[in-house]
C-alpha cells in the first residue's frame, strides 16, 4: 500500500496512531477497497452514459439528455431502477453457480483496477509482477461468463458462453504477446517502473515500428477481450438474445453490464500505462504539479476508450470462423514476428530516446 | 504476396469505414435528425411527403375543386371516404348538375395509402402534414372535408 498523497498519508498516520498495527492495516485495506469500489461503480455508470451519447452522435441522434443536465443522471437512475427490480431466475438453473457468476466477473475487473498508477503515488497495489498479474486476473473474468452461461440452463446463454470461451482464450494470447513485446523494451513488469522508463519518451515513440504494430494488435485483441463489437458474438442480439446473461435480471445483470464497461476502462488503462506513458504529461509540461498526472492518465484513457467506441459503431460483427482466422492466421504470426523485431531493435539499441 | 496484401487492404478498408463514421460524429451537432418533440412544438415543421390526414383546400372565396365524381370513394380500399351528392340547378348556367353536399372522411378507418389522392382528377384533396390527430371521442374522427356553404371553383370542370 503506497498511497501517499498528503491526505492519504495523514489518514494512514492517524489510523496507525489510534489502533494496533494489524488492525490498522486491515482497516486501511477495507477503506481503500470501499473508496475504489465507490469510485469505479460511479465511473462505470458514467462510461455507460458516455457510450450512449457517443453512439448517438455517431448515428446522428442526440442520446439521453433528459435526466439531469444533458442526461448526466440517466445511468444513475437506471442503476437505481435495476437495484429495485426483482431477481428472477429459471427453475432448472444451477442455483449456486448461477448466483456466483456475476461476482466472478465484477470482482476480477475491480481487482485489476488496484494496479494502475493513476498518478505518481496514487496506486493501491504496486506489485512487481504487475503486467503478469493483470493478464492473469483478466482471464479469470471469462470463468464468470462461462459459469453464467452454463448455470442458466438456457441454450442461448450456453452458446454465448462457449463463444466467449473460444474468443477470450484465443485473444488472451495476442494481448499477452503484444504486452510482452513492450516488456522487452521497458525491461520491467512493474507498472510504476514502466512509467518511470517512459520519462525518456513514451514507449510507443521509443519502440517506433514494432511498438505501433504491438499497439494495433493490442487494441484489436483488447476489444475482443472485452466482448465488444465487432467481436460481440458472445451477446449477439440478433442470434442469441442477450447471450450469456439472457437469464439474469436486476442487479445481477447490472454487474455483468458494469463489468463490461470497467473491463473496457482496464484495457484502455493498460494501453495508456504501457504505450502512452501513464500519468506522464507530453514533453513533461506539467511535471511540477504531480496531481495533474491524474488528469493526463484519465485523458489518455478516455481517448482510447473513445477509440474502442469508434470501433464499435463502425465495424460489423465477425463470424466465429472469421474471428478465429483473424487471431490464429494473422494476429498471432504477426505478433511473434513483432517480438523478434522488437528484440532486434532493443539489442541493436535502435530505440528513440529523448 | 497476398498475405501481406490482405492485411494492407484490410487495414485500409477499416480506416475508410472509420473515417466515414468519424465524419458523422463530427457533424452530429448540425446533422442530428432527432426532433425533441414537445419542446419544439412551435417550430416543428413536418416534411412535405408526410401523410397526416386528407384535407380539401379551399380558396379565399370558400371554393373547392371537388366535382363530386366519386373516384376517390371508389379508389379507397377500406371505405374511408363517403360522398353525399345530389343534382342541383347550377345558378350560372341554369342546367342540372352533380354537386357534392358533404365529402365525409373517416380518419379512423384511413390507412394513409394515398390512393384517393392519386385517383382525384382535379387535385381537390391533398395530404396535410398535421400529425397530432388524437381525439377524446371516436366520433371526432369522422370529418366533413368541404366547408359549409362552399361551392365548386369555377373553371375546374373544363
């Protein structure tokens, strides 16, 4: 736990002064968890609103603008409605797994959030195998989807879950390999250290050609990881109803929905940290004001999220065979070539450093 | 090699698509087609081809163009139009002539197919762009299109 902006440092000292050490550290963990949970539940809701507004603008519509100023409270109202709704279920569902599945999905996506360095010292969990941990955590989420689809005892949910399994296991490989390409140049798995390395130029500039290729592959695979269009055949409305969450209602449905948007944030945040220098400002223009790192981090992340929304509202959905062709015949071989290229560039010192 | 050619073409076409949607995104402020209806009720103008209801336009002398030929009544597939007519003496020529008494239009039965308007040889009936057609009683949906005391516009029958 090295949150040590001055306000958090004060709370830290105060907690340790009034309690024994063990109790204080547990209290601190719980506090941090509650704060993260609150922030990202609200952030997820606003991402849903952003998605709806952006989708509307792409389609020459206006989008939700009635609840609150410019619709700012729309998704809050939706969430309140979902909380108050009845949780229905099917009789033949496997009750235990059925109820467990949404928590798998939401908990894994919230766990991954703990690792991001939002600004210099605002990071809940600075583990030294950061990227490895992120990749590992993000593949647990698919278990929740598989469980949800299986336990619903519904053929559409089942097909959706199986498609999700195929898709996530395939594209996990591309995400991992494109991140490994960047680890070659950063020389560390720890996220805070990767940001430190980028003080001599963002990694996408340092690594030039292979870094750009890795970024493109990462964005494609990352979009597929989050089951968003054009890779949304998991919940293809025209074929499967709502896919794996067909049988879920009320808050359990909202968990799946929220997790999807938090996952999108995670994918964009990883890309920001690895490729675009995390909280570093361009050319170090605001280096003297550390709190602005938060602004730069969120700004870059939002730009990448917008890119993913742009994909969603432009490209048509792929078929399963096209999906697998794209991964196994194009992304994977290119990725392996790209790793060799990156290794050569790092070996021959051809990186661009400022 | 067609493998790399395929990748190049794939990326190129994807970027073409993204530029098209990107242009739409940038122009969404001006080009939004959504009408925020009850708010802009005063300024909202329906487009010309909108089929709201059938009307019979009258000029300032309370004259219409309907000769009472009943072609619209025959053309209507579901009997929305009823024409009550009789033969009266035309005050100008002094001859007996077919004239409409009432052109009755049942909006509640109308499917807005437009066959009556296509059938009309004198363009006496037209589409109106009025869309706020709901009423509290079904009887209000039966409308008499010609105004009381109106007569045929001179020169229509020639």
